[in-house]
C-alpha cells in the first residue's frame, strides 16, 4: 500500500510539474496589419496575409490574433457603402477562425470623411470604430504585436 501511494504521489508530482511547461510551450502570435490606401488590390493583399497567417498557425496548433487597422483612404475597406471587399470580410469573419481576426476603423478619418461628404458614414458590422487608427497601431506594437503593411 505504501509503495502504491508513493507511485501515485510521484506521478502527481511529475504531471503537476509538467503542466506549466506544456502551457509555456504553447505559442501565441499577434499581428497588426495596416491598410491606409483606397486600393482593392492592397485590401485583398491584407486579407490574403491575414488568412494565410491564421491558417498557418492553426495548422501548427498555435493561437494567433490578427487585427486589420484602417485609416485615411484605407477606411474605404470598412465603409459599408464603398468597400470593395466587404463580402470577403464577411466570409473570413464567419469562417472557422472568427475570434482570431478583428477589423478597426479610424474615427478621426470617419469624422473627416463625414464633414467632406456631408452625410453620416457607417462601417461594416464586422468592424469596430477606434478613436485613431495610427494610435491603435502604436498601442498594439507597444503591447508586443508584430506589424505588417502589405
């Protein structure tokens, strides 16, 4: 009985010591992708990059977060009325990794466009409006996110 207890205790000690090591081995990746051009090719390239990154890490069993940040002319990517890629964004957001990707729309740009165009501008439902796209990119990088500009 004493031997059985010692064996169980040894296994418990070994497995409890292994758990933190296993958790530490699990990698997590984060990338911020900047879109600042009203160019469908650039927008599609950003979406291709995001999809490829998510699929690569999913295949490795590693976590990944992607945030596409738009500002300036790039806000058109997330505008409900002018986005040439809104259907593709919807498909990506509804895919098997919806929690892995976020879309940020710059409010500074949105307000400026509303003043110039004389009407309210709505963004697609998958997007979140942030106060400043440039500041959002800075904050993500300061928090250790990688940066990519297609």
